[in-house]
C-alpha cells in the first residue's frame, strides 16, 4: 500500500480531544494509519491529493442500518404507515429474498453510504430467508471496502405465538445462538484497525423472547462482542412493553442485561428521564435515526437531553425502506434541525452534529481507533469539496451541515481510496444499480 499525502487542506476538523480545526494542513497516511499532521510535510513517493478546496473530516460512522431494505424503497402501502403496519406490509416481500438479494442490496447500500462520506457502518440483519446468511453482507462490505460492524440479528416469535413477523421469517432460538457463534468465530476481528467486527442483535422486544434476549447477552459477553437491538422506537413500542412485560423499555433492557458500554440501542425516541439517566450511568449507547423516525411518524428523540446527561449518541440512517435514502451527511443535518425545531436554534450546532456523526458514532461502536483525525488513528477520512455551489458565499466553509456538499469528493478507508472525485472506485456501481433494479422489479412482479 503506497503512502498518501493530503496536501494543503482548506480546513481539517479533527474531532480530537481538543476539537482542533486546522487550516492549510497536510495529512500523511501510511500503512492504514494517520502518520503525520502538519504543514509542508515531506513524503517522497507518496500519492498526493490536492485538498486546497476541501474540508477534511474523519469518515462518518453509521451506527444503525438494515442494508437489505435498499431493495424496498418507497413501497406502496408502506409509504404512509406507522411502524407496526409498515412492518406487516413489508415482511411478505422480505420473505422472498435470498442470498443474491442480500448481497446486491448490501453493495448498493454500502456504496450509497460511502458516497455520503461514511467509512464505518454497522448493519442489523435479523431475517434470513431463502438460505441467506450474514456472510452475504460481509462479502459485500469487503468488495466495497468499508469498515464493517455487522450484527447477527434474529426473530423467534412469529404471528402464531403472538409476535409481529410471519412464522416463515422466524428461527428456532437454539439455531439462532449456534449461528451467532459461527459468524463470530468466522469473522470477528479483535485486532487494532479491524475491518470486520461482529455483534449479536435480537431484533426487538416484540419479535424475540425474554429468554433469547438474556441468552444473547450472556453469549455476547462470553465471546467479547457487542449487543444491539431496537428499543423505545415509538408509542406502540412502549405500549407493547407495558402490556407484555409490565415495565417500560429501559427497565426491560436493564433486567435482561442489556445495558452497559458493550450495548447500543437503536432509536430510543421515547426514553423518559429515568431511562436517560440509566443509559448515562451504564454508558449504554444510542443510535439516533432522525430521518426514519420522521418518516414513520415515531417522534423526535430527546438527543439534547441524552447528550447533556452524558449518554453516548451516534447516528444511524436506518433501513432504506423507512428513510428512504442512506446519506449519512443528510442524517447529521436532520439531527441538528430536529433538535433546533423542538428546543430552539441554539440546541445543537453544526459542529456538534458532525461530532456525533464521527467521533460519537465511533464511541458507540467501541472504536477508539476511528472517528478522529490524530496521529496513530486509522486512516479513515472524508474530503468535502467546498468550492462548489453548495458552499458558495459561505463565511464558514467548515460549517458543512449549514452550507456544504452532501456527497464526498474523496473517501479513504484504511488509507485506501474508495471514492475518488465523487465516484466509486472499488465496485462497478452502474452494474450494481442495474442488478438492484432488476431484483426490485422481480419482487414487485411476484406480488
């Protein structure tokens, strides 16, 4: 791997412990890490990237996604539904997936993330129809070149047992735990700079049993991997918890071992003050998904209150069946705007929202080697061209979320270029899109 020298960046937003912002700086990348930061760095033989018109940030971090859903964007009958009705419309479509659908949809979703400046993403895959496996998405991430934190999700309670998903999409709990062990043993990498780490992720309180939640936590801690699920997403979710378990979602999570620095929950729109304090005290993380929460009418998560209490918060684009896009830069802007519209224009700055999208997400995923620009950290960087129309007239080009591009000019992961001049370089994206659209049409025609 050749060294890369990013030369004369207009601004560098480091997101380091001092929140330094540098002007006219160079960044040297070598052997997958940031080897130097300064001015007029010497790097004989290095490939040079001219960043004179660019703001450089750490690569964005996506803490919650369902990549397979990129095949079911804007499905009629699901466009205007609340969460439970939305799921019931889509489950029969997802039941027709197989390995190719999982692989191609992941290629599409990962490429969309890369173009929006994302270098590290999680994924929550909780259904495995037609012989699909988590492996199908991991292979896709290796092709695209993003750092990947897939989670082995699951559903075990079908309609016949009082659950929401159809029986055809649920699995036996012993088989679920066995496959969790298989994928962890096959793919989880504990080394510094790991490109793949695996988590354990029962889907939600309304699709798995209390026993599976408890057993999954025990398994994850035995294996030293992280835990992830959906929690307190909307009023229906909270009502289900009260009716079925006699407690709020936060207490349910605590009782089953689902709090701690090795746990992060998606959404958490309806956490109350006690639950926020619990998450802060236990260092439990939250994946905030503002666009999906708006799309499904779930509400506005109390991110300002979470951050003020000390809760670790990252961003998630969620699945493209509920977003309906996968642009993490747009997600960061939406997070900022929602806090402002509910709490006032000073509730969240552009820089804080960008911090949540980078350093915050890395902390939620337990990656202290990512999320900031500092010597020794991984060479995961996004370069944003502020010489175009989006930032024209801006007095503060570093305030990207106020006036800046939504697509990265260049993206580097582990010191390798994934996006160059706004185009994917690791996969043949037009061919991927063509196949994605063929598969989507087949799914529609089958109904």
